[in-house]
């Protein structure tokens, strides 16, 4: 049961981190507001809200989600550069059965590696612009500031039929070298960096959860 609580809080906090199809996919971003349905085996479905907004030269990526026993939020501020993202600030918090915590990473903590929200945005860009037939690596800091290393490889593109509509998806498989029993399949929008279309989480050969896009709004400030 404790393991399920940890999994749920992790998913609620967004720990789900070729050639460019468009110039904005390679060098910039588009603001959006999206909602997802999170299905976790043994739990009621949850709604995750995800916003990418711009403030001057920097960008904010924020995720929020909750169910009856748990809620979580995560926010990152970063700059988009040609050689990757430059994370500036990070904050997150969660509450689970009355217990929880709040976490922050200041600019001084993020000089070498991005936080995981910024890393998720970077993963979506690299999924489109960098074809990894074998394995590529992405390193970031988790919510406590600990270095985390992911490996990912490109999968075949496919068309997804989701509650929000039909989309071409750029897919990557993500694993942690220290946890080979776990893997995630991310499906990204090819022209909207940072936007998830779907995420499937597998453990010990079984699918344990799925995140899928239910609504998308590009008319955001």
C-alpha cells in the first residue's frame, strides 16, 4: 500500500520526464493549457492540469492534480536555449492522507542540471529533434535536488486517438538504469514542445498506469 501511495504522489507531481517538423519545435515553444486523465490500477481516476506559459524571456511549466486522498503540484521556470533548457527556479508540494511536504530549488541549485519539469520539456524537444535508435541520456534534479539519470530511445511514430482528438505522436521509451523493472512510454506532440499526449507506466512487465490527453487549449495568455 505504501508503494502505491508513493507511485501516486510521483505521478501527480509529474515525474512522468528525427528532424524538426517545424521551427518552433526546434527553437521555441507555444503556450498551452491541457488536461489529462490519470488511470492508476487500484485507484480512482484523477485529473491532471498542465500549463505552459511565457513571462518575458522565461517560461513556466506547471502541473497540478488531486484525488480524494492525494494532491500534488509542481512548477518550473526556465529559459529555452538552442543547446537545451536553462532552469531558473522550481517548486513542488504534495499531500497524501494528511501528510506531505514542499520542495524548492533555487537558481544556485540549478546551475548544472535542470529540474524535472524543465527536463520533461527538454525530453519532448529531444524526442522530436534527436533520433535515438539505441540509447540517449538525460540527467536532471528530482524534487529534493538529487541527481537522476534517465535513458531513452525512440520508438515508431503512431497516430493516437484520444479524448482530446486524433494526433500524430512522437514516442520514446524511458528507463532508469538503477530500476530496470520500470519503464515508461512517452508520446509527445511533434509541434508543441512540452505537451504530453500519453504516458504509459510499466513495472515488472505489467502496465500499472496511463496518462492521456483529454483537452487542449492554445488560446492562453
